[in-house]
């Protein structure tokens, strides 16, 4: 496998090779992670924020893909909603990302590391509590 493109071996008699760009893996993992209940948002960098302001959704935001000898390692950076069980949400993110990648690409993940980088509070609740 190349560092920039994931190549998948075809069965004997196949028509050619299939290459998957790391950006595709990032998008699949990002969507799968953000679908988990309790995830408030994915963390991105400044450039991703600028792109989203212009109306383009960056689905690979908050995902880092690393190709290793033992398989694909994925790091997910996200914010969770206040009040959820962080271990349960993180486990669901790991399972959802692993399953989505396997279903769509056939790639096995060696690691799915979840990094909780913040907690998002419900703005409506905070305002109501402040008034009381």
C-alpha cells in the first residue's frame, strides 16, 4: 500500500485494482462518528471553519487517518453534549466508524482512537438556569 492511496487487492481474474484516497476514509469516518447520538460536533482546524462558512460541508473534519503496517489507524476529535456518558459515546463512535469503513471499503481498522476535546452545553438550558 502507498502512503497516499489505499490499494485493495482484487481476486484473481479481476479487472484491475481499486485505490481509495485517504480523504475518502476521512469522510466516511467523519460521517459515521457524527451520526452517533451524544456527539455535538467534530473538531476541525481554522481552514475547515473558513470552508464551512462559504457553504461547503467538510465531512472529514476532526478525523486523522494513518496507514500502518498492521492496518489503518484513525483518530477522531470531537465534542460531546453535556450530560452524556463519555465512555458509552466513545465506544459507539469506535463501533460505528469501524463498521462503516468495513462495509464501504472492506478495510479493517487496527485502531479507532476517540479524542474528546470539549463539551457542548445546550445554550437554551444555560439561559433558563441563569434567569432563575
